C-alpha cells in the first residue's frame, strides 16, 4: 500500500509498519508545486479538512491545535517579552495564529518556501490560516536557508515549523542552518523546532539533536500527543543560548492565553519536559 | 471499511473517522470464545505480534509497555507498601508482569473472564504473558462482577484493565461494580482503571467519571500516549478513599523500577496528572 488516498481512505504507513487511516471525502485541492504535491481533502468527520504534502500528514482542522499550541506557547511563554518572531515553514498559518495571541508581539515574519501551501490554506483552511492577513504578519515566500543567512540580532523567538528532514525541508536540519538561526536571535532569544516522532523517527531525532547541541548551549526536548501524526506522539526541540526551559513563565500572559487554548495551560506546560526513559536515552 | 484484517492490513477506524492501519502478516490465532473473537497476528515489523479482541486493538509486542507501565506503576508507586493486588481483565498478563516488579508484592490475583485470552497470550505473546506462571500469581477465570461482590478489605491495589465499555467489559463500568471495588480495598488502597481515549471517547469518559466520582472521594485522571490505541492518547482513572495522587512516591522502589522500564520514571510520573484544557473541562 502506498501513502495517499485510495478507495476512499487516506493511508499513511510509517517505516515501523503502522500508521494512520482516515476516511476521505472530496479532494478540494491537489496540485504539484515547484517543491511538492499539495493536497487538501474533506473527511466529513470531526477531523474536518486535511492538508497533506507529498502524501504526508501536515495538519487537520480537527486536531491541528495539538501541534500549533505546543510549538508556539512553550517557547513564547518562557520569554519575558517576545516582540519579534520568525516562523520558518508553517505555511498553513496555524503557528502564526497562536503566536499572535501573545499581546507582546509586534511583528511575525513567516518564511515559507512554497507559496502554493499558503494560498491553498488561505482558501480551504481558513480556521487555520485566517490570521495570515493580520497587519503584524509579513509573509516571505522564500527559502529560509537563504533568508536567515544575513539576519543578526533580529528575533526574540524563532519557530522552525518545517516538514520532515527529507524533501524540501531537508536543508533545515543542518549545523549551518542552526548556526544562522542562533545568530538571528536577539539576546535572551529562544528557538523551538519540530523534531519528529519519538515513536517512529528515532534515528532522525538522534541526528537532529546531535547537530542542535553543537550549536546551542541549552537544548532540551518537550513532547505532546498529536492524534494523526506518526506514532500519535511528537517532540519539539527547545534551544537557547541563555534561557533555560521552565526558568520563567509569564503568569498573566499564561492565564490569558490558556483561555483561548484547547490544551495549553501552565501545568501542562510544566509537564512537557518530563520524558520517557527511551527518549532520554536516545538524546 | 470494517475493522479487522483485509488485504494484508489491519484497520481500526474510530467513530471520529480515523484510526490505525497496521501491515499484517500471518494470523497465528483466531477463534471465537464464549465472549468474543480472539485474534493474534504477526506484523513482521517493530510492533511484533498483535492481539485484538472483537477486531479492536488490545496490545502489541512492540508498544505494550506504553499501556502496562502506566496502569501499574502510577498507583503502585503511590502506595507505601502494596502487598496484595487484584487485576481485573488484563488476560494478556502485561499488567501482572509490571505489578510483580514491585518487591513489596506478595500476591496478585488476575480475574479474567475469558480463559481463551490467557491461553492464547501464554502461547503466542510470551514476552507479555510470561509472568503469569509466577508463584505469587493466582489466576481466576471468572466474571469480575461476581468475583468482587463478597471481597472486603482484601487488596491494596485494584487495577481495572478492562476492554471498552461495550461487549464483555460493559458491566465493569457501573456504579455497583465500582462500589464493590471500593469495598474490596484495604485501608489506604488505590484503584487505577483504564478510562478510554480522551481524543475519541469523550462521552464514555464523561459517563465513567460521573460514576467513579459518586463512589470515590478522590478521583483523578492521568494520561499518556499509546501509539496504536485510538487517538494515540489514553487516560486512566486514579481513585481512592484516602490517598491523594502524587501525595507519596516510594523513592527507592521508584529508582529500582525505573531501571526496568521503557517510559516510567519519577518525573514522567509527576507530569502525568497535568491535563489538557479540553479534558479538564470534560471532567
């Protein structure tokens, strides 16, 4: 069985021999961009519409909050006053939407290589992409590898909301790229990067953290569940030059943002860095 | 698509319209007992062999530890000296295996209604069921609803390792049954019960906790991920008359048992009761 929609079901099987199956309805969008196959389909279920890139699950209307709340609020709440934020990848707009909930934010740059992803999500996934038109958002349809090269002391927070370390996202998993990301940070800056599934991407995780640890003096991991992602369980890297994770939580901002979230709250935040033994050993 | 094995793939789709797909190899065991269809099949992947009951995922060799470590060690480690333990359901033996890791344990009673499950698991899933022959284990092939009725002041820990609240497990989700479980506890006793997926079983969870809260003055929820269960995310009820969750952790026992576990450790334990907003609201 190959990944993708067949006989009314979307299948995605990981190399461990299992994966997710989703009842698929009408395909709303299916085109090849210069970088990848972009597809959005209906499910007719609580999952709502689904975005896949190269037949790999990116997000669903129904469970996107599991991912977007985690990549955004854990680093953002650990920063005393995040004003300037860079989101790399994240063309669906979900991460930008969560970032904008922080009333400290003055500017969010979204650097996404594939304009077709942005346009398709704006049209077909408005609950996710709807905040991309916010005046604080600057959209750059560019290769983040090039974009980041000359940025110095620009961002309080950088969120690497990339695809997997194969295909168009591959260059976002290198020591050179991470070094440029570090240099783009202001003093006290924090990076969060999606770092694959601890269940099925063990080798990729090992490789990625080995590189991150070369670049960032502080490099931790936090995890949370995502129902439709491989293994149902996901990890993010938390990196900084100076700011330890859990060293600060803005209580007032936390309270306000918790009201707008389906999973995020202070206790849940604090609990995210407690890792299972097998993942601690891997790192 | 119906649940079960078709064209070389096991599919299980939940009412939310998505679920798990597993590459299936040879079927090693497939029979109807007096209670249910019992099936064990090979996958040829890291998941190893898989046990299903009525075409619903029960356990896999590869990821069973996610479930069994959580149902056993959270309540066991919160008890100062768990000597006498009752496991209800759990015919695969995985919960019993974890319970026996605690050097305080003198006796474990396994009360499983379906002897065919026990026999099939002993034969085909020895890494899970292998400790059922331990001299401290007493196996009772009986209906737990009847078995528990006359038990008073017998157990330090009761673990309800049941199937879902439909089919043979249905009677294990009633106020009468929970009352009998409470009465079977010794002073300072603790109950843990599997309580379905917060992602896809919201109504079942609500109903179950409403009943548990009528019976137990202390009733909390803890969660962890399970890759092959619906939604990849699972909840357990922690109930007691007197012992609050996280009020005690036996440090020495915790250290010893952590060495034998793939996920369980003290930090992971402490983090398990931090719930996402939507689950807190549901409860």
